[in-house]
């Protein structure tokens, strides 16, 4: 940490800062510049709250952090990529992950048809929501456990592992009985009890980035989960669009964040161009772009009849469009030295 | 709802839209312009999902909503201001509400000293966190029930009602045993299970706006709570700063939102300049501005020794600064025809 | 400046940084922490480009600036408020400035009627656009010099000084022949040739904040103007709304920025609630809030018949609403120890 | 245009709207719903200002636009892609455009070395700034005409066409004497006099998107240029990063905007990952992603010695990194059915 004093700070003010540092067994290293004094803080363990505290000591202009607040998920700690095993597939290695399926499970017919179609086209996992967060209390919120059972049925037939969202700590046990990967949605990225609860299951967790979460906050949320897991971290990050001023798209898929996250953490990173853009016709170009930006795979919404989808129809591909996209993804993957 | 067809849409495409409307007992009213055809949708009840669905029918350019998605909290439903009774005080009437206290309850000494000081200066309620959401798993997360007990002790002595945050559905019963007002924090504005749970307690709920929530989403979250409450709505809205590109402040307190919310809903609206700005020296000017923008009161952080606060110290006023602010707030209130 | 090395940087990498500092007659002060080394840079004059340069030296993690990049406009340089004289009025002192008038000058009748009405109600200056920036090439772009002549005629009759926008360096001489204050619009906040040109006229300059400009960039643009002016700085800052994700208002008037700017610079700061919100019915509450946040005045759009305004009608007050607002502003001003 | 009346609007209010429409030879088509009345406006030419005007008629809740405000650049007007010829190359066809070079021209040695290196690696044009917009008045602002001469010399030797920025209307003639493509920077996207002036030269124009410009505003600025050009439109759009809340990158390169722009306009679209991210190590992944998202090419900063660049060094590739990137771009281009 660096403590920047105001121009004209007094010796007494500087001494007060140094004393507080000593209370924490830290050493303050003084640099007296032409304009102002700066204090470099050195020591074994700087308490996270101390920076905020010192920031409004009298005579202090600001405090600057020089370390990242996350540890276990940091690439500084662990250089090599973390691979997350899900069923027979591996997330994070040379093979790209393609998770496909409807926004919500709506019926046996719908989920089975979709599961068959996406497996046929080459998807590696099946997604589908049984519990749906909806901003209005008056819209469809998912089939609940009945939906989970249908997902399990689809897995039994197709062999595709299941990714499905859990929204509240009380549902974690239930969802964990069916799911292969527990998804934490964007709205819950900072639902800390939920993060801890899913961490304790030891199932892989797909952690979506919050709509206005910084990359640092996203990695801190991953840290919450990993801090609960024993040994092998099983968190898969997923960029899914941020909120900006632009209204032509529902959100702004942030592929910069994919590239930054790949550099800062050893965890695998996926992208979700369906939620990221909110428009089905933008899903193919942004899926290709996501792969090219270094993502370890994508998660996209596919619905056999998007016109009649009960949620998010306007961002779903139909099965035919999905099947057309897959060889294009494969071609780009190969160009990048990876494969589907 | 308005369905805007693409320039050059075919009669068949228009017919398909009209058919789908009829399936829902809705009538499509055709307007054929020079450039394109537009369909006005008329009927008793338009299903919320239908707009999304139609948006990607072939030949459709976009669909536009012309009604607000919230009902119970809308001022179109109820013209007069909702007053929320808390202890002896009323939120939303001519008297402004001033809720003050520390970010976190840290000790008996700290909370009692603060409670006395803020009551002395004229605050109408006491705030203090016993359960704290923190973006890092390595920082102080509150005293839990011990903190709630200290808050109750402070209420017993000072008579000030207590506002405190609840973070997860499982804690609602516990917190409700102590609190006079249940606070939903910004990160939980779209934690729907939590919204429903606090709605069922029938206690007043202070609902903070999410960091990147639109005003519409904020009111929809209020709708979740009110839809659970029987009869009298007891939701107090609270603007607490949004996330923008500006880095000089921690967040951007959005007083436009206060004025807009006062116009769109009958619920009372407060502002939180402490979290809204993140800097203690910005709290006084923005508190005055909040009142002038039409807020029904403010909630601010006061700490007897902000330099040693375990969280949010840099945005807390000390007791003396708070006491200095109060008469200034009172003067502005009177200038606006209200009072403290 | 602080240079933060990566964990594990080599002695050679550190030496390379120190050498480069020496090339610039700067001294690097080493702090070796447990985790990483940090270099505090000390010297008479750090070239602005050096921070960027060092940022990607090998072994460097990041570089941190500890001084503000603006000088002349900084309150660290000059503690007392700058007062800007315009005609008989003073911007920045105890008397609040109220600049009112139509978005565009449209006709003699319109501008004379507005000028009389706003003077009658107590405005201290008249605003009106003769050159209008419009995002579409197909909309009305102002009357040009004919509009300037009408403004001069309104000044002759009412005595109100004139504030009007200049959009391009070539027009500065022309506009300067008529205007008392040259306005730089939000879109031109970083039109550097224009900033220099208006600086050279030595007329007062009203500098609007760009739609997505940080406070620091805004002050840097003021620095451009002041650096041209001889002696007495005559820049009046004006916050006019920033672009955020919120769509309920046209922009988000940022009163945090008013309070921050008042703290960082000695220049006077106004607010423009008309452009800031884009809705006439939000102008009164946000005008009051602006004053309460510490602004030295406001600039608002008033039109005798907003329904027929050729631009920005939906954010203009009519003369009656303006007359109603003024005593409310006066009451709040008095409550704050100021006056209209 | 659609005029949405408030719930409970009166017949008189509706009649007033209809009358105003008739003044403009427009027809108002009434749709009376359960909740409110909506008026569809039909007619040959709706004046752009009318929507704003009607928006605050009494009884009106809001007005909705159903057409895009740009015409000449719209894909609705012209289905096939516009190809822009620059020297021997074509922007917008199957061959991708790669424009490379330093941020600023700094010396003969620097620009000649870069030009040779980027031609060698396969770039199709040379970029380099002679006039630089800088947010601080104290930083290097380019070599001016001497820089233009060096660019011309580099073209003479390498055959690469030159792309260089013009910042102010007065410089257009000068820059046009040297440049093959006139670049309009992000800060000047809404500098309308400049847009008109470059439109009149009939040279190709590279129009960067403003830092917080919506896609619609960007296309409207293109419309300004094209409206000046006779016959064949010669505007090349360039996405270069938007301003968001994220601080890990300098800007957020918005590849959604590339895909949206390709759909809405017939003009070619490039991406600038150097300014878009601000970090040299993010340039390769985002360059690949830009191509995959459908961009017609990229413009990137290459400097022979980025550590000593006088501007933007931290986002420049050195010549070796650029040479390594090119075959990777070529591989992805081929996978997409295009070529370098």
C-alpha cells in the first residue's frame, strides 16, 4: 500500500500515520518528494480495512493499493491453467466447451428435442433453467424440481452433463442432486451466502459476471467459492455482458474481460453471447469473436421454437442455426490451435 | 404494445403476427405508413413474455412497450403518497426522516455512543449493520446476532427505531425479531427469494437501488415486496449511488432518480449520500441536495471514530460533523416547506 | 509517480527502470516489500509521458500517478474562489447566478419575450443559441449571426449579459463581437483548438462538461483555456449531465461532480438541469438540488411556448414555471447563507 | 412516430395532438386500448423536431420513434456492401484491411522503420499522427506538417497509403494534400463543421466512434459526411472502445457494435484494439476477436521501440509482435472465408 500525503502535510500528520502502521506491525517507508511526501507500507500482512481507514486521516490525500485482493484464484499464485472435469469433458484445456440449451426448461418435449439437437451438432454440455430469476414478479419463473428431473432425463438419454442455475442457498442441496455444474447467475454474483453454499458442495461452479461488476469483483466472488472448496478449485468464469449506455443491444458482451481474466487468473473462462447481446442474430458473430479472444468455450441459448419460448426467445438460436454455427466455430478453433 | 414491422415486410408476415395476437385474445390494429406498417396491440391483458417473443418474428423490426411493468407501486394506481409508520415516526410525510449510525455495529461502546449522539442531534432512526456484505471473503462481515442485540439495547435506551440489513432468506426471521425496518442492500435488490421473504414479515422494508439498476427495475423489485404484503404497502425506496465511469467518487449519487421515483411511485424515497459518494466530505453537500431534490429523508453513516471504523470509515461523518449538518438540513427543509 | 514492479521482478529489470529515471534527472527510491518492490519517483519535473512509457517496461506491473495533471485551475495552487465578472454581475461569489433563455434563438418576438420574462423573474444573464450542434444533419442548426444580433438587441433592452455557444474556431471572432460569455458545449469539451481560441479572446468562458468526461478531464480542458488567458482566469465550469445506463432521463445530472469540482478547483461551477435531465418537470427539483450541492448558480432553458420550440422543447420551462421556481431557489439560497 | 397518451387523457388533449399533426400534413391514427390511447402518426415526412415537441404536450406520456434518423448510410437504403478504394487496396470486400503504424510520427527514422516493418509483415496501409489530440495542454501534440511530409516519404518508399488524423476544419486542406484517408478521431465524432469539411474533400474518411457515442449517433455522424460527398460514399467506420465502469482496461472495445453496425449500414467497419483496450498485451486477442466478429479489418499501433514512444506507448506492439500476429490473423480470416 502507498499512502500519499497532501502537499503541505505536517510532520505530525506523517507521524500519526506511521504510528497507526506500527500498531499493525507494519513499516512505513518515507519518500519526501519536491511536492509531497509519500509513504510506502511494508510488512507481512496488511489488513484489508486499513487502506480505507488511512484514506481519511488528516493530511492524507489518498491511499493506493499495489496488490490484488484475491489470492487463491490469482495467476500469480498458480501459473498453469486450471482444468475442471465435468463428466467426460474437461473445461479449460485445448478442447473448447460448448454448452447449449434453452433458457428455461418448459416441457419434456422441448428439452428432449433440444438436447438431441445440440448433442447431434456437437455441444459438450446441456444448459436449461429450472429456477429463473425474473425482474418482474408477474413472469414465468421456471418449473422447479420438475424441470431438474427433465434435465436429468435428457442427460440419461444424451450423455450430456447438465448446467443449471441455483438462486438461493436453500435450493443448493436440491439442485446439487441433479446438476453436474451449478450456475450462479449474474444477479447473484455477490450473493455471498450462496457463493459459500455452492463452494461447499464441491461441484463445479459456473460463475457469471455481474451486470456491472468489475473484473476484480468477479474474481473476488470466485475467491469466495474457491475458499470453500477443498484442494482443487472448480470454478468456471463466464462473461455474459455488462451494462453500458448503449441501447442497441440488451447488454454489451465484454470480450476485453475474457482476455484480461485469462491473464489474471488460472481459472477457465467462458462467454455467453446470448445474454451478452440479447439478439439471436448477434450470437454467431460474437460466439466466433469470443473464441478468438481466448475464451475456453461458450454457453448459448438454443430453443427448438424460439418464437414460443417462455423466456429470452429473442436471444435464442433455433436448432438449425446452432448446427450451422458449430462448423464455423470449429474452423476458427483450429485456426487458433484449439479444437471443438 | 406496438409491433413495428420492417420496411418491406410481407402481408404473410403481418398475418402471422396477427394470428399470434389472436391466440392471446388480443387485437392487432394495423397502421400502414409510407415507410412501414405498425401494429397497435389492444386487449385486456398482454402477457409479459409476448413482447420478447414477437420481437424476433420474421418481418418484425422491434416491439415497443407502452405501459409500465409494475402496478401496485405505481402512482397511476394510487395518487396519494404512501406513509410508512415506524415506531413513533412516519416516513413520507412533511417531516423528513434522518437515519444515522455506523456502517457496522462493532462494540457496545461504539453503538451506544453513536446512538446517543445522533439522537441528540435529531436523527429519527438508528442504522447499523450486523450482517455485512463484503466483496472480499477476507474482510470483517459483521457481529451477527450479537450486533442485533446491541442495536436493540441502543433502541431501548434512546427510543430510536432500528434499521438493519438482512442478506439472506434464512436470516429474515432472526433479523425481524430485532429490527424495526429491514434493509435490503444494493447487491440484493434482485435477490427475489429475499424480497418475497421480507415482504411476508409485514415489517417496513428499506429497499436500496442496485448499483446498476434502472429506476424501472428498482420499482419492479419494490413490486415483489409489496405483492407479498397484505393491504398497506410498507416499502421505503433508497437511492444509494450508481456505477458510472467516474472514478473521483466511489459511486454517483443519482438525485435525478429521486425526482423520477417520486413522480412514478407513491412510495417514500430516501437517499444515501454516504454510499452514494463514498467520501465523508461530500456527504454534507449531497445530503442538502438530496433533500432539495425531493427526497423524504436521508440515511447516513456516522461513527464516533471514523479513523478506526472496521468498514466504510472513509465515508462516515464523525458525531460532531453530523451535529453541524443537522441545522443546515433543517434550514433547507423549511425553505422547501418541510421540516426535520 | 510510483512504479510498482511485478512479484518476482529481477534486479536487472529494476535497474533498467532506475536508469530511465536518471535519463530524466529523476531519482528512484526503492521500497522492497515482502511481496514486491515499489519505486517512488522523486524529482523536479516528471514528464507527463513517462508514466505511460514505464508502464510496460518489462517487470513493471503498473505505474501510479500521485499528482493531479492540472495546475493553474487547481485549488492547491490558489485557495480562494475565483470570481468572474460579467457585466454588472459576478459569478462565483455569494450571489447565485441564474442564466435563463431558450435553447435556440428563433425569432425577435421569441427572444425578446423570453428576455423580458426572465429578467422580470430575476435571472442575471440571458442564454440563447445562434449556432446549434445537432446530432442529425437534417435538423435546425440555428440562425447564425442573425441570432447573435437578436441577442444583442435583447441585451440592449434588458441589460442582461449574453451567454451563447461557439462551435468552431473560425466562428470565435464573430461570436466574440456579440457575446458576454462564450459557451463551449459538451460535445466540444475536448475540441482543443477551440479551447485555445476562446482562451485568447479573454472573454469569460462557460465550459460544459462532456457527456462522458471525467472530472479530471473537465479540469484539464479548463486548464487549456486558462493557459491562454493572461493573468486572471475567466472560466466558469458547468455540469450538464453525464451518460449512464439509465434511460428514464436523457442524461444523469451529476451533482457529485459539482461538489468535487468546488473542492478541487477555485473556478466557479454552475449546473444545467435542463440538459442534465432532459425533462422539464425535473428541472425545478434538480435546480434546487444543484444549489444545495454547492453550485454557484444554474443555467436553464426557458421558452415562451415550449410546445413550439425548434429544439429541446421537452426540457424547457415556460415563463410562468420559471417565475414560480425563482422564489423557491431564493429561499433555498438563503437557507444556505447565499442569495439570488 | 407513435404518440402514447397518459392513462386518463382527455378527448381535448387528443384533439390538440391531432391538430398539431395536421399542421404538418400528417395523419394521426387513433388506437383506443383498455388502458390508454395511442396515436400512430402517418405521413410523407415527419419533421425531426416534432417528436420532442409532442413529448410534452399535455396528456402525452411519451413519443416513440419507429424509423432510424439516418438514411444515406442505412442498409435499408442500400443492401450491398460499400467498397472504399484506397490506393490499390479496397476496404470492405473479402480482403481484410490492416492499418498499422505509430500513434505519432516522431522522426524520420521512426516512421521509416515502422513503415518498412509493417509492409514486410503484410499491412495494407500506414497510420501515423501528425496532429494529436491530447487531454493535457502540457503533452506532445504532434509534429504537424513536418510529420505529414515524413508520412508522404514513407508512402513513396513503401507504397502504403497513409491514414492520418485531422482535428480542426482549418487543417483539412493541409492534411488532404498528404493523406490518402482522413481520420476523424473519437473526440471529434460530433465536431460537425469538421465532418462537413472532410466530406467536401471527397477523400475517404475513417470515422472513429466517440467514447460514449451510441451506434445511432455514430451512424448519424457518418450521415453528415456522406451527405457532403457526391455520389459514392467513402466513409469507413471504426470502433475504438467505449467508456464503461471497468478500470482494468483503458476503454472497452465493443465488438457488439461492429456486428450491429455491419447489419445496419452498408459502410465498411474496422476495429481499433490498441485504443480499444489501451494495453499492448490485449491487442492480439482482441484483434483476432474483431475479425471474427465481422470487422472488415483492424487498425493497430506499432512502434519500433514502444518503451520510448512519445504517446500511447503502453498500447503499441513492437514490430516483432506485429509480425507474429499477422499469420494468426490470416489463419482466422481464412477460417471465416476471408483473407488478409
